[in-house]
């Protein structure tokens, strides 16, 4: 097994290639994210308490909406916290198929793509001045994909949280493996 850095490892054999990318954060950022989740949970307890104790119909309706909004973001940030603490992104290329899986505690949906149908494999064209890029690169999100390809007219993005150096190194390894898989298929 070779390590690109402390977050990214690559294992290659004749039959397959596996890439594992850890979603772990530095301790300070992990602490900030945990504190945010705890404070948001406390806000939710206050919202629910207010909803239960209020008697005014219109105010209760407002609080019900607040509780729904709170729950939506509680689930999103809770999932992100789990992703950052115990999540991995797995890629496996074997037998002419690339499998990509976002895994939290070993669970997640694996998506398969036939290597022969992959077109335009490369780094995503990202505008560094775009505010959306700044948002998706934030540590409180599960986004930040750096690589992508077209598969049967569908754009597929992967490589969450990779730096430019990591993306470049992995892209070279992936292109070499795809060439080998295509050669083996002939």
C-alpha cells in the first residue's frame, strides 16, 4: 500500500486498485463542528419546548415551522459530523468497473461505472473566485469534489476534500489504471 499523505492511500494489485480517502479533520476543526452540533441541538430543544408549551395557534404554527427547519439542518449537520469523524470515500477499479462509495461506519451506497463508458476523466474546472466553491470547500459540508468524468451522458464528481496536489497525483494513478483495464478488456 502506498500513501499519498496521511489522508489518502492507494493499494494496487494485478486484479484491482483501491483508493481510500479519509474525511477526518484536524482536532480544532472537529471540535468546532462538534460544538456547533451541540449548540444547534440545544436550540432544537428550546424550539420543541416552546412548541409544546405555547397555546396561541398562530405562534404554535410558526414554532412548528421552526422545528421542521431545525430538524432538517440537525440531520444535515449531524450527518456531516459523522462523515468527518468516521467517514471515508472508497474507489475501486476491478474487472472493468469503477466503484465509488461514500462510507460512514462502513455503510453507504456504492455506485458502479463501467470503465469503457467513462469519458473526459479529469480535474473539475473550478472557478477559485466563485463563492460556491468557497462554501463547498468548507469543513462543515460533505462536498468539495475535485475529480469528475462523464458516464453515459451523466456527469459524475468524486474526490471529496482533495487538495490540488492530491487530485493531480490520484488522477495520474486513475488514468493509468483505466488504460490498463481497457487494455485487459480487448
